[in-house]
C-alpha cells in the first residue's frame, strides 16, 4: 500500500510547528537580553508553495520529477515599532499569542490525522 499524502503533509506541518514553537520559546527566553531581535519561522503556506508534488516513475522509461527542498527558514521578525530601550524587539504578549496559535495548530493537526487514521482503519476492516 502506498503512503497517503495527507500523512506526509501532517508530518511536515508538525515539524514546522515544532520549529516555530522553538523560535517562540527562544524569543521568550531572551525577552530581557539587550539587543536581541525576535525571530519567527516563515509561514507554512510559503513552505507549501515551494514544495512540488513529486511524481513517481514506475517504469524505466518514465520521466521523474523531484520535489523541491522545502526547509524551514527562521528569520528575524519585522519590527512592529515597539523596541525596548535595550534594543530588544521581543513583545511577550505577541509571543504568547503565537504560542497559542501553535498549540491550536498542533491540536487541529492531531485531530485530522486521528480522523483520517480512523477512516483508513474502517476501510481496511471492511
């Protein structure tokens, strides 16, 4: 049985969420570090835009297509105008809101995978 693309997509998103959660945690940990610039991960939509669907060559004469590298780029955030006197750009309230978004996204991702897994199990048992 071939792997289902939804599981690959869910895995990719959970990896992206883990990287984003790490960036947010680093921002919060460095909230009082002078000169620290807050970081964030590029949006998951941009990661998906760079990812092509790979076609599988099942015969020697078929042309293959490779998926593009869809790594996650952690980059400095755009300054929102609230910079501390120590030149620190971390806003704790924004970071906590982003952490909540990551948590909700993890929950949705898990719920979708669980539902899809249940459907696959029902099909196999039938």
